[in-house]
């Protein structure tokens, strides 16, 4: 979370600076930290505006539909293995691999909604495993939309901390430091 980052649209959430705001000399973006946009939600998670509820419902339905469609694709792939008559052991290994990878992907995706990874390099090494277990990631996304936009709690905590730090820094600066009288110095 950057304290002075801008939203992708170049404007603050919930504001639409028009020509009147630009001609009045007002800045296009407010001072201070800007919220980090979430996938499918943008910055609507800040004030729960911009059809936030419909976006959550859409994300839940979309992720569940994608998970169901993915299971059908995996079923067709398994049927292809049966047609190839490769044997029961290999079929069992394929099913076991997808089940384990989906469970790991679910867990890692769920943990990612609550905290930033401690070791980003390790997360990069797990990218392939999470790609194989994509059904678990989709299900984690589906279940998380029942309580919040996935990742909202983490981003809200970071955003509020950044706002508090910014307010503390701004309140410490009062007046023009160059105009202050120098104490104990004789000229």
C-alpha cells in the first residue's frame, strides 16, 4: 500500500472531478494515501458504493460457475484417461494430485485474503501448484465473497493504517518552518 499512490483511473473513489473542479484549481486527486483497488471491485470496497453488493453476488456466482465448469472439464479429462486404458493406478494418481493441489491452492488463496505473504519467493514457487489446483482457488474466492470482497479486510487495515500515519505526519507539521524564530542564536 503506497501512501501516495493513485487509483488506476487517476481519481479518488467516489469522486468524479469534472471541468468545474479542474478550473477551480483543485487537485485531481486528494492528498494522502489512496486505497488499493481489488480485482472485480476497484475501490468500491472503501465505502461499499458503486453496486458493491451486486459485485459481490456476481463474484460469488461467477467463481462458483467457473469451479463447476472446471470440474466438468476435469471429468472429461479423466474420461479420456479411462478411454486410453492407462490403468487404475495412474488414474488414482491423477485424481489424488488434483485433490491435493486443490486443497493447497484453497488454503494458500484463503490465507492470501488475510495477510501478505511473508516470503514472496516461496509464493512464486507455489504458483504452478496453485495453477493445477485452480478449483480450490475458485472455491476459496466463492466462500470469501459471503463475508467480504476477497482481500477487503487486509486492504482496509492497510488503508486505515496509512491514513492514520498520514494524519499523524500532517498534524505534526504546523506552519512554515522557515518562518519560525531561531532560539538561542544571536545574530
